[in-house]
């Protein structure tokens, strides 16, 4: 492969990610004609059209999309190889991370200043969602998940455990009473969280006399977004069960009230997942190590909220 081909591929990736030739030229500090010429050379060498061009936007052809996906992996591997053989070179590059909304709000984002101060050359692209994603298809370097993991080709590393808590708004409890046992939930309205994969509400688990009792409580509303779940609870729509680290500030402020505190539920595992590769990219490796330290060091904002392994 000609050395210029790597340059053309890098320019092509920037055109795609910046959404146009002009922005790519600015990022690469090149003249726009040089960017246009590089794409033309690339298409001529490949014998296919990679981009659809209009006066307003640039979009990928089917061949262009396939080429972009493979080129991103190739260029990333080249960068990782160079970094691996340059021990004095600090980790750098774009790190794509996905985390559940609840942990992104309560744990990850508040701590990112520390990571950025340690690794200023790493650019973090954080996406937050409660839905199940295909890490490889969406180009994510690593993702954090709460709960038992399904069988997967991904590598997982346990970070800790998330304590769960049951709570409701003061208004709801004033109108409907306070449940004293898990069985009392049958006379209440629960806001349930459902799995996008199975479209079924997740079970609530309680420990009673050393035995775990799990069931789906009665409820007329189910959601697939933890932010909406919290908003619904604050609005008095019903009782919820969620991660203590997320709900603790609302409980401490009095806007939510913990119920069934004598029936401790099983803590859910928190894990980080990443592709199974023999040589992990330095930027991914240092981020995962930092995540593990964040949990195991029991920083003040996590104490009593998340149990570390």
C-alpha cells in the first residue's frame, strides 16, 4: 500500500465525521482543494464512489459506509501499534464510551475532570442510553452496564455493585399510604422499567429472612428511560426501584422517601465491557483502569451508594 493511501484514508474519515469537505479541511489544516483531490484519488484507486456530494451536505454511499467502518478500525489499529511501541507517548485519541443514564449522571460525569487532568490528550465521546447497544456496530470502545450480563463475545471486568432502593414521593405516600412489606406493593402503583430487548418489565428483588423474593409489581406505566422513571416518581405517579447512587440526593432533600428499607434487595453488578482483543488500545486501557480505581477507592460521592468489589 502506498504511503499516500493512509493519508487519503485519514482525510476521508475526517470528511465523514466532520460532515463535509470544508470542516475537514479546517480540522486537518489543509486547503479544501487538497481534501477534494484526496477523495478523488481514493475513489479512483478503489474504483467505487464513496461519497454522495450536494451543495449542502455529504453522505456515504453503501460502499462508502463499508469502507469507512473498516478504515476506522485499520487507522485505529495503526495508531495503537505506534503508541504501543512509543512508551514515552501518552495515550491519545478519541475514546468512545457508552454508559447508562443513571451512572452517567451520578458517577461518571462528576468524576471526568480527574480523568481529563490525567490524560488531556484523550478526547472522550460519551453516549448515554439505557437501551441495549451493539458495541462493535456502533464503534464504541467500551461500555458500562448494570445488571447480570448476557452471554457475549465481549470481555467484561467487574467494577462493583450498585445498591438498589425503593422510594416514592411524599405526595404519593400521603394519598396511598406507605407499604410495609413487599406484598403491600400489590395495592400500590409501581413505575416499572422495561428491557428494550425483551419488552418486559424488570423484576424487583427483595431479601426476606435470607431468601430472595422477586416479582414484577402492579403498575399501569412502564418506561425504558431512567430519567423519565425518576421524573414520574417525583411527579407522584408511583413507587420506583432504582440505583441508590442516583436516588440518594433526592431522598436526602426530602423530595423522595425511601420505603421497604428493612427488605434489602440484591445489589446489581456493575461491569465495563470492551471488544475481545489481544492488545487493548492504550486510551481504552487507561480509562478502564481509571474506572476500576474510581470504584475501589470509595471516593466520598460513592461511599454508601456503590459497593466496590
